[in-house]
C-alpha cells in the first residue's frame, strides 16, 4: 500500500483521494500526513522553510511547489526513516552546508526545477544511501568532484537542462555504480579524456542537444557497459574512428543525427568502418544529413556516401594521369634530344673523315 500511495502522490494525485489515510497524530499545520504509509504532503503550501514538527517516521516528504530560497543546515534532522524527498519547483537558490545531514537512508532526492547555480562541497556527505538524484532544470554552471564524492550508490543522475559548459577530469569519480547519466540540453562543447572515468557500470549516456564539437579519442574508453550513447543535436562536423573503436562493449547504440556534418570522403570512411563493427549500432544513420558542402546540404549521408569518394578518386586519377603524361613526355623529349645530339655528332665525325688530314 505504501508504494501505491507513494506512486500516486508523486504523479500528482490530490490528497483528497485518500481520506481514509488521514492521520490524527501531530503534523505541521500546513501539511497532510497519512497513516501507516508515513507520507507527508506539503506541496504548494507557500512554505518558505522546511516545516518543523515533521513526524520522525516519515518515509516520503513532498515539499514541491513552495517558495524556499534556500535549504538551511540540518533542515531535516531527526528524519532517520526518510526514503524519498521531493523539493522540485520550490525556487531554491542555495543549499547551506550539511543541508541534508542525517539522511543516510534517503534513496531518492528530487531538486529539479529550482534555481541552483552550484552544489556545496559537502553536498553528498550524508547521502551515502542515495540511488536517484534529480537536478534537471536548474542553473548549474560548474560541477565539483567533491560534491559527488560520497554518492557511490547512485544509479541515476539527471543533470539535463542546465548551463554546464565543461566537465573536468574525475568529476564523477565517486559514482562508481552509476547506470544512467542524463546531460542533454546543456552547453558542453568538448568531451574530455578523463571526464567519464570511474563509471564502469554506466549504461545510458545522454549528451544530446549540447554544443559538442569534439570528443577526445579515449574519452569513452572507460565505459565498458555503455548501451546507449546519444549525441544528436550537437555541433559535430567530423569523427575519429578510434573514438568509437575504444568502446569495448557488448553492444552500444549510438544516435548522431542533427549534427552539421561535413560530408567528404574521410567522413564516409569513418561511418563505413563504424557500420562494420559488430558491437556498434548507429540507430539513426538514415537521419544523418550533410551540412557541407552546400551542394549536399540536407542530403542523407546514407544516400550519398557511395558518391563522396568519386570526386576525390577522379581528382587523384586526373593528377596521376597528368603526372604520368608529363613524365612520359619528358622521357620522349629527352630521347629525341639525345638522338638529335647523337646525329649531329655522327655528321661531324663523317665530315672530318671525308676531308682527311690536312696536307
């Protein structure tokens, strides 16, 4: 029953659907508490702070849709049983040090839709049991490795729809059990070597709709279990085959559409090689379109790839033939000059013999 009520509350079902669950025990005046399930609903109550007097046995605390500018230190002290904490869309701009002190059994934390620009260095100190962390739709510009240092049980991390411009080496080093990482709709420009280290269990890496123009050759090599790599809607013009060859996985599905590809013979070779690697699958290959050269703009790479090297081959052939003709012509001219010079020498010698020695 707890899971059923929890799910319905998280999906936005109003509390009056559960009148039988109303609790008579002490409860903050602007919240609703539910018997047996240990759920406390304080959604959209105009709260500016975490309310006092929350039942110590609370299992799920819903605080979304309020007007909290920050979460104070030790705001949740005493809530040892808390497993799910929802703080979404509550105008939160800052988290004070030790904001989540004592929540070592918390499994899900939802901070989405707020105005956070950074996370404190001790953010994860008391969150060792956390399995899911939602930080999407904030104003995060930078991530510190210290903020995620103790999140070694997190399996899902959502950082989408922020303003992240780079990922430093080792930024996720504490997330050794992470399986899903969502970073779409940020401002990343480069995937650096070392930025995805210590993520051996990562299965889904969502990087679509950033500004990525370069992926370091060994940036993806630590991802031994990567099953989905989403890179559509970035600023990729070319690729290096070794970047994907370093993915030593069983099967990886890659999305690459929506990038401004410069379609040339080199790009054709790279895609041809990737398509022939057994464990790599480009799911949207037929939607990969050319941006350059202008005469191929909008054309599907799958339709024109066989023609991309024709011009290059023709150019090479023309140059080769031209060189050969030039060399042959030079040899012929040299031979003619040799024969002409040899003929002149023979005529001179003949005249000398005819005239004889002088008297």
